[in-house]
């Protein structure tokens, strides 16, 4: 697997091709798979499964990420440093700039116990540059599984896409699966479940990458599913939806964080649920998605 801790070689694959004048993405609410700065964990700990749950609201998103990690060594791994970007910007192969909005009210559980002592650190040598990282110490007992669960909130209201002299403003969310490639071997299984909230339906989406991999159940449930794979720039997910809301009160949302965390904590997608999802086949909306991508690429 590639080593990509604080040297993240990420290309957000909103578009499946590059152009001479590439677009830039600004103030996008962004989630990431966890990674680690220390080689020992990367060499011996695998990500057996991940379940990403996203509640997408008007102006913000709540994320719950559950990672099942396995230490294949005969000995314990103690105090491995785990990292998650809080804020920063990226440069990639198919966009000239991606500026992510801050992830807020970041909370971590390890095997059901809340992790204390989460630090916010800046790393001068990170490339692409990430302003601030959440960092904590994590034990991985020998030959056993560890469940790591994250909760956080991101602002999606003020995103914009610039291409030449054009500037498309709208709510946007992205999830970077690529950072999961830093762990040992392939990821065993991944699901990314997105529930559209506040009355939002699939008809309110302006674009989805990769909509050809997207499955739906009803008008407000989206699913991306992968098995035994190494995520790449083409695994990342991007959703653009709705126009910015005037007078959006993000501090008020943050003050109600626990309410939103309790709601998303009860979300679960089991094996029996997956057959109920069908590949997205609305040709009218698919053409809308394609036109949006063409507008930002040409």
C-alpha cells in the first residue's frame, strides 16, 4: 500500500480527466479516512472494514465513520499516532486547488471508550499543506481487532467551484476514501451511506461523483459500496447540491451537535439492506450531472 500520512498525494476525482485549465474547489465540507504517521502501524495494521454514515443537511453535514482495524503482529502496537485533517488545502492531478472547510466538534471512540487528549497539530513538512491535524495515540492489541469510531460536523454552505472566470456557488460535500490506502493490504469492505435530510431528495443534487457507482433506495438514501480494494483518486466522492442559504447559522448547528450525533449513531446498513439499493438510473438527472461536470471541465 502507498504511504500517504502527512504527505497526502490526493487528487479529488470530481472529474475523471484532467484539463489544461483545471478547476478549483473552495470551502468544501470534507471527510477523510484515518491514517497514521508511524510506519509500524501502517505495515502491520489493516483496515478490515469501514462504514461511513453521512447526514447531509441544508448547509452542513454530520459524519460518523466506523473503522474496524486488525493488528496482524504477535505483539501489541502501543501509542500509534493517528491523524485526521481538520483544515487545509490540497493540490492534485485533476484540480489546481481544493480548500476544505474545518471539521468541527471532532470526537473519537476506541472500542466504545471516548478517546481523551486529542491534539491539534500543525506539520510544516506536510505536502500538500494541511493547516491543522487532529492527532491522538491509539493502541492496537496483538492479533486482534480494534474499532475506531469518529463523529464530526462540516459546513457545506459556502462552497464554490472556480473555472476560468466562472464561479459556481453551492452547497458541497466530499469524502476522501483515498487516505485509507495507507494501511496494510486492501480495505476488506467499504460502504458510504448518505442520507439526504431537511427534505432534500436526489432531485436537488446538481452533481455526484461517481454517480455511475452510486446506488439509491428511495428519494433520499445514497450508497457507495466497495469490496477488497485499494482506494485511489477515483474512489473519492463529491456531491454538489442546492444554492447557498442566506443567513446560515453554523454556530447554532454546532451548539446542537450532540442531538445530531445521537441521530446518526442509530444509523446502520447491514448486509440484508444492501440488495434493496439499486444503481442510479434516472437518465434525466444523470445528464444533469454530466452537464455540470462538463461545465467545470471545459
